[in-house]
C-alpha cells in the first residue's frame, strides 16, 4: 500500500505588494504530525490556503500521493482528502452536532433526511474522538474545544486524509489542549496526516514528528523530532538568536489609583469584581477562557451595562455609555478579536489608526497630510511593516495588525490601556516587541491591564495578577509569588489545602 | 484581460454611459447633441437623483431606505397645503413659496429622523422600518389629499419648477434662452456637497467604517448610532427638497402617484454607480452617473421606438449586470 502524501514543489505566491511564498517544497506523510512554524507573514497561512484549495498559487505544483493535481476550490480539496480546521470554526451554532457534521452532505433517501443513520454515524465518529457530548447536542451549548471536535469529526466524516489545523490551541485551556493532543495522537495512529500550525513552540515540540520552519516565504529547514529545542527553533524562525523575551519590570510610582473597580457585576458573566490599578502598573488578568475576563474588561469601557457596582476613573465615579465615553476619560480597550472587532479590515492603516481620533484632524475637512504624518510616525515608532499604507489592513500579518490596533489607542494617549490577549496569533519576534512596548508605556506612567491565557506572559510582564474563575475574581497573586502553579490553582479552583 | 475586468468594475458605468450615448448618436446624428437634449439628461431624473445621493450614504452604512417614494408624496402634500394656506393672499406668494419649501424640508427631515432613530436605537432592521414608512407616509399623504391630487392655487409656484439659470450662449430649438433648472442645479450641488462629506470629513469616514464593520467601528469609539440617525435624516431632508421641486414643476402633487417607485430608481442608480449593497464601499459620482444612465436608457428606448412597457426589463438587466460586475470586484480581492 502506497502511503498517502501531500506535497508541494516550488510553490510561489506573488501578491501585489509581497512575494508571500518563494518556491516552497514540503511533504506531509500519512501517520505523522507535521508542525509548521514561522513568524507572522512567514507564509504559513498562504501555504495552507493553497493546500486547502482556497487560493491558486502563482507557480509551482501540488502533489497528492505523487500525482500532480490542480485544486479547484475548497470542495475539490476536501474531495481529495484535504481538510482544514480554521481558527474561526466553521460550525453552525443553531444546529445539532449531527446536523453540523452532515451539513451539505446529508444522507437522504428519496429526498427525505435519514436522521437516524446520520446520528448513528455521528456517534461512531464522536466515540472515535473520545468526545463526551451526544449527537443531538446543539452546537451553541458546546465549549470552544467541543466545537473544535465537531469540526474535526466533520472532516473525518468526509474521509479527510490530511487535516490542517490552524492554531487549534489558541482558544483552549491547558486541560482542553491536552485532550486535543490525545485526539491528534489517535488520528495519527489511524494514518491521518496532521499539519499542525502553532505559535506555541513548546507544544509543537511536544507533539510533532517533524517541524518545517518558514521564514519570509521560504522553507528554512525541516527538522526531525528532537533535533532542536525551543530557543533554537525560535532562532530559526526569526533568523537571529533571541535574548530575554521579557523586559525588566519597572517600579510603580504614585499612590492614587487611576482606575478603581468596585463590586462590578454583569448579567450572567461577572459577579462582585473589585480591583484597582495605579499609574505605571501592569496588572494581569488570568483565568480560563469563559471565566469572564473579556466581559469584565468590556464593561470597563462601557461595552456592557453594569448590573451592580461602580467604576471610578481618577477618583470620579463614572457611568460609561460606550467606548467613546470611556476614551474621553482615558480608558481604552484593545479587543482580543483583532479581525472582528479591533480593525475594520477593509479600511487601510491610516484610516484604522485615526478612527477614534479623527475629529482631531478634521476642521471640518480632514487634513489628510497631517493624518498621514501622524500615522507614519506611529509606523516608525512601533516598527509596523506595512507595504502600502493605503492597502486594506486585511493584508497585514497578525503582528502588524496588532500594532495598528495599538497605534490607534496610543494616539488617544490613554491613562488606562486594557489589552485583551495582546499577543494571540502574534509571532515570537513581534511578541517581544509588544512586551517591550507595554513595559515602556508603564514606565511612562500608563496603567496597563493585560488579559492573557499564556501564563509565562502574565508572569514575565505583570506586577501582579488577578485570577478569575466563573465570573469572579478569586484571587490576586503579587509579584514575588507569581508562578504558573499559583495562578493555575486559583484558575482551576484547586485549593491549596 | 484581467486588467480589462478591473477597469470595467471600476469604470463600467462610464463605459456603459459612453456606449449608450454613442448608439444614440449613430441613430439620431447631431440632432442628439442639441443642448436641450443634453440638459434633459441631467435634469429629467434629478428628483430621484437628489434622493439617490442620500440613499448612497444610507446604503454605504449597510442600510436601505424604502420609504423615500412615499415620503415624496407626503412632503409634497404638506408643502402645497402650506402654500395654498399662506398664498391665499396675493401679496404673500413669495413668502408662501418659501414656507412651502421649508415645510416640505421639515417633514422630510423629521420623517428621516424617525426612520433613523428607530433603526439605530430601536434596533429594528432598516428594511422593516422603512417598509413601514413606505406604507405609512403614502397613507398619510392620501389622507391629506383625500385620495387624489392637491393642486397649487399659487400660479407663480410653477416658476420654481421651470426656473433656473440661463446657460449663456445656448438656446432651445425655438430660440429661447436655455435654462438649467433649479432642481438639476440642486442635484449637482448636493452631489458635490455629499462627495466632500463622504471623502473629506470625519463623518464620511465613519459612514464607511459603520458599513464595513459596525461592531469594530463601535469598539473604535465611533458613535455608530449617531452616524445611522444622520444618514437617514439627511436622506429624509433630501427627499423633502426633491418633493418641493417636483411639486413646483407639476404645480400640484398627486398623493397616490407622486414619487411612486422612486425608492427603486434611487436604489438602482446607487447600485449601478458601484456602491456595494453590503455597505462599506461606495461613491457619490457613481450614483450621479447612475442617475444619468437610467435617463439615457429611457431615451435610447424612445430612439428605437421600443414599447415603454419593456423598460422595466431593460432596467432590471442593467441592475443585475452592475451587481454581477461588483461581485467580480469582490472575488478578486
């Protein structure tokens, strides 16, 4: 039996501004977990988009089991056994698990749905994956991890031989991630080829049999298991050795809190949250996804109504009516959903950066020269790599998109900056730059709240961490005691008895 | 080939305009180049044109306004009632006309504001709110006009409709000075104003942001509700202006017939002009060309003596082609 392989030879992809892929040759074999790593903009996404039929390459070939093929769209790729699990999971919340899995491929008999048969097959798939929910569960009631399993099951139901997973653990808790790894292990033993894209290098090293490193659209190297450790891998990705990732922590000056949160409650999401933050302080908020971190932060800029409690900004009790109101009082929120809420993707860099502060440039006509000059300044300060400031931000890499979001809020000159998962989907190099930037802002007196699922980030960056569980702030870990264990105990509710 | 496609997506509406113009020129020769005919190209549908400018902004926010046609009848009816009331006294006709214009404008503005307010703060879909407006405004107009026409009793009202600025050096076929009508002048002025608004002001940028990603705009401290209220209010106000000039030209308003299907013509002009119905991208000049193109289509059908009943089919086809071209533009992204 000839093993199934998916391979590419000399794939190149030329976009208007950049050469996204430069003769990339890779091969993915059945029964292996193959990691693909690289900084944002290295070409991972483009490569995967080509292999899953979304995009047509400028030149080069794709081979399936040695045969050159031309992929005509996603359906064609799926028909040939290539399925991709996107970060934004393509599941329909309103349908049940079984309905989702057979969506578009319903089993029918003379036009009538055979739901019994579909449920049976779904049950088989779910047990194969070790899922704990039933075929009749409505997908909206599942956690992100559950939805991910539904997407995997759907791919398997279509006889996927290659499963491309794009940052699957980005939205999972550690426990959920472990469960996913055992699913991956199972699939591997069944002969599925797994292409695993992730920014979390420790994870990639843990589960991958081979790792391909991309940089600037080229394959730097393909490593066998055990050939490199985390820092070597990181060096290969950025092309230079990496020193300390986190900048030194500064001392917090000032004693009057700039923001005080007292007994804030939000419907169904947050109860009795209280904390305060000093100018120049970096406070982390840790907790599992769904613990109410994002909701709490959103309420601090008026995006969610408080059902109880008060928010004081510089000692003044404020009823915030929305982000604009909050912005005027110096509180800004950088959303975790960069593409959906952080940026208007169809608008260009200049327009995105000045969106909240546009009135400053308009009297009443926008002074486009001044606007552009201010944005150019930010581009330089934050080292944002935009080919063309007039091109939609859609085309920027994750790290650069994040910097555009940041520039947008820094232009406001806020007193309190709330950063929700600021480094999610951002590559190692850009991560470090972001950490340095946050540390510098704090040194200059800005109060920063950093929400993160990555504990090393909280520990390395923050002066203290608040831990949330089920909508409550269950504890605070001060600087000298900041360890992953201390945070996880609180987050998971394990009492240190 | 691909370049040609991109060019057509961007400037297809102008290509269509030139092509149709050429066809007419071939068939009718220089007769078609008479200044009078050219002027009518701009002025004939200027009423819908004025409304279409507002509609462009509404559609760019991702909304729609179906109520404008009915609102024309309501604004016109109120305007003429005020005109007849105040103008009963011979001495005050000028005042009467001014007040009629103000009344028409005010009714349109208020109605537009109500539309916008319900959409933005009541969180009802624009389609539903303005569909309700389409029904209600027409009905109110019919009540005012007792189901029929309201005639103006002020003779000089007509002068607004037929008045304008004579174009120097040009004459009509019978030798009178050629007049560029007020409503056509207004149409072009309003288009320039809106174009500036859209491209050069914070408000315009906010319109685009709301249409492209409303939630992201909200998160970016844009007052999205105010933007929405404003575009509908502006469209209502423009509808009031259109109603005033239309009723002046006819010296009456047919409460059952005035403005009928204007909403469809306005939407058609906007879409043909290259504004995306999904919001977030659009252009005022495109709408202006779209309005002229619709007029030219009618003219062409007259040239070829096509039964006017076929007009709808041709318009429908043009709208579909425009949208298909637009979708091409998106797919190429």
